C-alpha cells in the first residue's frame, strides 16, 4: 500500500464521517421544525397544570404526548369534535372499534369507528376515558380534538398556545 492510497483512504473516511455528522445534525433540525414540542414541559399554576406549546412553521401546534402510555404525535385541532386516531396507529395501540361513525375530513366524508381511550396525556395534563374516533387516514398524527380539550382553558398569542387544566 502506498502513501498516496493511504492518504486517499483517510480523506474518503473523513469526508464520509463529515457527511454522516451533517446528516445527523440536519435531520434533528428538520424534526424540531416539524414538532417544536417534542419535550412538553408542564408547570403548576394557581392550583392547575399549565402546558405552553410553540407553533410550528405553519402556525400549527404539534406536540409529543401519549395515548394509553404509548408515545404519539398530536396536532391540536379545536375544530375536531373528537380525538382522531389514524387507523394504522389505532391498530398498533390495540384500540377497540365500538361503533361505525361518519367522519368529515379535509379530504371529504369517510367511514370511521368510535372508540374510547383509557388515557390521553399532554405533558402532565391527563384526561381519562376520552371519546375518540378511528379514521382511515394513512398518516401518523393524532388530531387532539375537543373531547380532550373541552375541560381546558386555552389561550393563543404570539405563536404560543397555553393550555391549563384546573
């Protein structure tokens, strides 16, 4: 092996290492832009629990939470009557289909199913026995609708959504 080939090999390894490092860094940045609330923080305020969410680049409030103890990604949707769980995720969570229901989605009317969620958690805000719908959507994001939000105080300003459970 010559000095020239050894030098080329080391340059190649260094270039690949740099490329991997940049890929790792930028994928984390892109993930943070899509969900700026991956680590939801809660605090006690006036006898209640407060969660403050930051808006994503499109002005939506996306956050990591949990259904029945399993991590999910929520999109806060005050226009949705029920928490809406995509069918594939519902299957992985083992959710029971209780009754058929017609759902109005952005793509039009679809057939879904009513279900119940034992527990829905956003930070330290926890609701139990939450009515929900299983929708035939192919995405992975859960719409966090009014069946969870109804009992909370909501205040939106300056790119933040403040949720308080009393």
